């Protein structure tokens, strides 16, 4: 069974490129364009890894992450933030809201793949 | 016609009323405060100037010299603007030094000179007593006129043989008033609120009564001013009266009288008393500078018509001074005559009462006390109850002044006209002016100079004026006039040194004032100032240095006194309670339980200042000489000390100014800093936004580029990816353009103007949005208007505005209305949407750089925060008024006024 990854970003082009990349690497991929959609998808899809954009309209990545964690306490899903903000303050906020890892945009595809792989090693 | 008793009762009733008014204002502190803080009361109280002279004398003078009467009012009026700095300076000095009279003022300036103060006071007695007596004459004359209606010359007053002279009745009442309200000072300063209020009140009575009499004559007895002038023209040599140039010397006398009056208005003892001693605040001067002249104008307006009316109705057997009374009486209007009489009584009583009070203060403080206090026995006597003794002395003096005036009237004044005595008094008082002016503006003026100048001036005044008058009346040998003193023709009192062809007043004023100034200057330049004169003149020249700062005099003279003894003196003046206050104020806390052995200079000065306020500077100095030791000081040292204090003063003024400037600058800097901080915050947000905006497309580009390099992507996918890379690259470059726009915005954009159709431009722009508007409805109501401006920039503004409207409306239900129309010579473009709107606190800021309403996290509407700021800067450069109206949830309206 393919390892499942949920990609959440409001930028359509990023969804396109990331889902293509991950599919090519053999993951099962679902996408969501905002926080609300992401929670729904998470419930159905039960991904092992979530790539979560921080700056999204209506519900940002941080609160989405918190909700995911609250919703399913048993889940050990790996949450990786994708963000265009790279300050240490942002990182801290990311970790406290339940993130496992942190990737700054623009990222190196290989580095991202490595971080996803971490979950499964 | 009225009986003696009726008139007397009415007159006494009026005077009783003024008593009551004065009593009430002194009784009720609230009323007292209300009145003493009122600049109207101050302005009116200055019109104590208008005495019986105004009421009767002016008409008489107008009847003989035409407009010649007006100089008396013109002088003060022309000088009034100068009160703002000159009178102000006098008041500042007087308040600081607690000056009690004009003699005290002069004596203070010249080293607290007892000699000078006494001379001035004595001269004032000689000048003012005849002046008061002539007022009594006018009063009595008007009384008899009213009583028997016999207004022909020389027959008045004979039916009254069995009664008291009315003038003695009145003068006693006046003296009583002066004693009750002028010698009961509740605090040691010479301020009498009850008196001031009554004088202000009488000012109104005077004016109203005068106008009633005048209007009755002009409009009831005659048919207006025109009627009087026509009739006068046919009867009299009209031109000779109404024109100023009545003979070659008339202009001269006009100028001289105006000059004398201007000085008398401030320096007559009663005027100085009202204007300076009773003044509560220099702020009151401002109103007086226009209100008092206005009053003088009102009361002199009808003088000439009345004089003409009298000349038409009467022959030379009627005294012109009485016209205001005689005309109504002749016409049977005794009611009107009674009103005029009351007005005259008000004018007389005010003048006499204030003169009595100011004279009594002057005589006690500058003649008696300096003399008495030198005597050890008297010193002890006065010190046992200084205030009480002082008031006793003043009361005695008021009675003495009353008796002297009455006596003078009975024995001498019968033959004088009001104006002639009045003018001679004015000229006498004018002799004080050089000592005052030089004292305030020329620091080298010395006591000797002032004394000599004043003496010479007064001697010449006496020789050329009162003496001439006596000779003319035959009281002195008239050969004096024709042959001169000792038979020397150059000593003729009317033509000194052969200067003939002038009237008596002009001639006398010219010689006395010229000699006065000349002697003052010459003697001053040849004499030295004593240390006390130096320190006092410093106060008179630069009062601001003193009243603004702490007492700098304290450090000029080194003085020492036994504290117990000084305390005793102080207690005698101020009373137990006030002394405690003063001591606590100066020494603080535990002085009452633990007296110092010696009092220092500062405390002695404080005591002297309080003392001066009661008994005058010269007396205070003499009194303190008994208890105070003063270290002698070298004049040179003193001058340098004073210079030093002046530098300190100047420096502290400068410092004050600088520190104010500094705090202003600090405030400005704070504001600027705040703005900078805000701008900085916005810039940080902007940078964070821009980096976010740059990272997002680059993320796609980088990721896709890596994918294209790593995998063997199918053709279809590859094309899609390349398109994305292309789009995102464009997005990056657009953003860069916007950032560059920001740079350009810093400089003023240059305009390229052209004429074009606004409606076409809008249509073109809207068509450009066809792709992005989705189902939003864009309605246009465009009038075909041609405008002349920068097309390129207007297009950018409109693109931004319309793009915003699209951005912030729902993609399906959005409605955007664009209107272009002309109104009031202007073209308006309005873009209204039904989008999310902007709340009030953001509305002002949306035009600021980097400002974005949406907070992070709900960043649906992405942008750099520059769009509207750029629009605004373009609009400003083009003279377009860009306005925004919005309500949250209902939409936004942006209007352009071109």
C-alpha cells in the first residue's frame, strides 16, 4: 500500500508541482486548497504525512495543525510546514502548534523528499 | 423752580445712594471680586477725569472759542494707545513697589527721596485745592440756579442767607464718603473696591444725565443740530466759533491743551490713583484704551450745539458755563434741569472724593510721616498701632483738605471760571511729567536733577500762570503785567524774554516745561546717583526684571536687623495673622517657635515692601532706618551688581525661551519619531509581504524546474509546467515593477498632460478586466466628457481602483457601478462596489504606503499594499481629489474629483 501524503496550499501551482513530484516518488497524494478542506481530507484520507502551508486565507496552517492534532489524538501523522516565512519565531510557533518539521519556501525537492522519508524510516 | 430743601433732599438722596452702593460692594466679597476683575469698571473709573469742567466748563469754553474746548478730550484720546506700554510700565513698577501715590512714585524712583516726595506733595496741594474749590463753586452755582431759576449773572445765591451754603453741606458729605471708603483699607495696599465701583457707577450717571440734558436742548427745545446751526449762523459770526484757527495762536493753544490734558489724564493725583493705585490687573488697560476715549467722545458730542443754543437764546448777561442748566430752566423744563444738576453733582463728587483721598495719602505718606518718623517719640507712637494711627492721620487730612478747599472757594474762587483754574492746574501737574518720563526711560536722571527741574518748572509755572491771573484780576498790582517783575520788561509774566503773542497757557507751558526738562538733564549730568537711586532707577527702567523673578534686590544691599525688633514693626503694620503668613512664606516651617537672631536682607526687603504699601517708600525707608543696619556700598560696585543681575535676568529669559524651544523641538521629534516608527512597522510588514509574494512563485518555479530535470515528464505535462514557470516568472517581475514604483513615488511624478475622453478611457480599462471579473456585474453611466490631464497616470489610478473593486467583491454576486459626470465645473468619477467594505479606523490609512487592511492569516487578498498609495500620490500630483467612503459589509465608494 502506498504511503499517503496530504498537501495543503492555497497556491494551485504548488499543489500541481508537489503532487506530481510525490506521485512520481510513489506516494498516494491528496490535495486541499485551505484549512477547512484539509481537515475534511485528513479525516477521510488518514495520511501519514501532511505538507501544510502556513499562510492561507481564512484558516492558517498553525490553527489547522492544532485542529488536526485535537481531532485525532491517536494519529501519529507527520506534519511538515511549508512556509514562505523563515524567521526563528515562526519556526517556534510552528513547533508549538504541533508540527514535526519545517520547510522554507522555495525548497529543494530532494530535501523535502528526505524529510517525508524520515517518517517512514 | 424748586425750594432749597427739595433740591438738598434730592441731592442728599442721590449721595446716600452712592454710599449704599459703595457699602454693598465692600460688604459682599463676591460682588467685590466680580467688579474688581471687570475691565469695564476700570475703564469707567478713569472717567473721574470728567468733572464739573466737563459738565459746565466745556460748554462755556465752546461758546467762546468754538472747537477749542475739545483739546481736553483729544489729548487723552490721542495718547490712549500709548497706555498699552507706558501706563502698563507705570502699573508694573507701582505694583512691584506698592506705590501709593504719584508723589510716592517720583520719590521712589529718585532713591526714595523724602525731599522730592514732599515737594511734589506740597505742589499738588497748591494745585489741587483751587481745582477742588472751583468744583465747589460750580456745584453751588448750579444749586442756586436750580433753586431760584435766576440764571442771570451775579444775582444767584442771595435768597439763601438763612441757610447753610449748599457747598458746605456737600463738601462735608464728600469728606465723610472719603473717610468711610478711603481710609478703611482692609489690607495694607491702597485699594478701595467700594470707591472704584462708585466712581464707575457715577461715570454712567454723568453720561446719562449729560445726554438727557443735551438731547432735551437739541431735539426738544430746538429741532436738531441742523436747526441750531442755521439759527446760530444768522445770529453769530459762525465761522469764528466753529473753526479752530481763531486767531494765530489758536492752533498753538489747541496743541498745548491737548498735550497738557494727555499728561493730566495720567498724572493728576486722582487720575494716578484710579489708573495705577486702584488697578487690579494690567489686562484691564486694553479695554480702557478704546472705551475711555469713546466715553470722552460721547460726552463731548453735544457740547458745541449746546453752546450755540445758549448763544442764540441768551445775551452776554448769562454765564456760558451755565448753559446746560439755564436753557432748560428758561424753557420751563425744571425736571431736565434737575437731571443735569444730579449729573453735575455726580461729576463733582467723584472728582472731589478721589482728589481728597489721593491728597490725604500723599500728604500723610510724603509730608507728615517722613518728618514725624524721624522723631523717636513719634516713631514709637506710630509703631504701637501703625495702621490705626495712619488712618487717623488720613482722616484729619481729609477734613483739612475739605476746609482748605471750602475756604479757598469762599475767599478766592468766586471770580474764576472753571476752565481757567482747570487749565492752570493741568499745566502745574504737567511739571511732574519730566521727572516721570526721564525716570522711566533715562537711567542717568538723578534726584538732584529731578528736584531742580521740577522746582524751576513750578516757579516758572507759578510766575506765568497763577500770578498772571492774580494780576489780571487786580489782586496783585497790574503793573507786573505791563512792566514786568522788578520793572524788568524781559520778566513780563505773559512774555518772558520777549516771547510774546501767545496765550497765557501756551506761553507758560512752553517756558515751564522747557526749563524743567533742560534743568533736569543738565543737573543730572552733573550729579551722581546714590546707591539707592541706582538700585531704584534699575527697577524703573527694567521692571520686568523684577516682577517676573524672585526678589533680586535682596542681594544688592546687604542689610541686617534685629529680628525681634523688625517683627514688632511688621506686626504693627500687618497685624498678627498676616505677619505669621509672611514669615512662614519667607522662612518656612519652624520660624514661629524659633526666631532667628538677625533678619537677613531678603526678609528686610519683604518687610519694607509691605511697609511701603501703607506709608510710602520714603517713610518706610526712614522707619526702617531705626532698626536696620546697612552695609555701605560703593556705587561702582552696585552698578556692576545690577548689571550682573540684569545679565542673569536676560540669561534666564533666554534660557526660558530656549527650553521652550527645546521642548517644542522634542515634541516635534517625538511626533516625527512616531511617524517613522509607524512607517518602519509598515515597511517591515511590507517586506515580509513582498518576500512571501516572491517566495511563492519561486517555489513553483524551482520545484517544477527540478521535476523537469529529474523525471522524464510527458509532453502534455511538460507544456503545462513550462506555462506555470512562465506565469510565475511574470508574477515575480510584476512584483519587482511595483517595488520600483514605490521608489519612483518618493520623487514627485512628472506629468504629461493631454486632452482625451474620460468615458472612452474608462470603457477601455473595464474591457481589460473582462477575463478576471467572472460574473461580477460592471455597470457604467458615463457622460462623454473631455478632460485635460495625464492620461497614463489617470489610467493607472483607475485600473487600481477598479481592480480593488473587483478584488473585494464576490465573484458571482459582485456589483460595480462606475459613473462619470460633470458638476460645478468639475469632472467626477465614482467607482462604487458592494464588496466587503473597509471599517472606519482603516479608512484613513488605506492610502498610506504598505498598508493592508487584511491581517495575516486571512490573507486572501494578496497585494503589496502599494496600489492605493501610488494612486494617492499620482492624484495629489495631478490635483485630483481622491476620496473614499465605505461601510463594512456594504461596499466602498471611491470618488475622483478632477
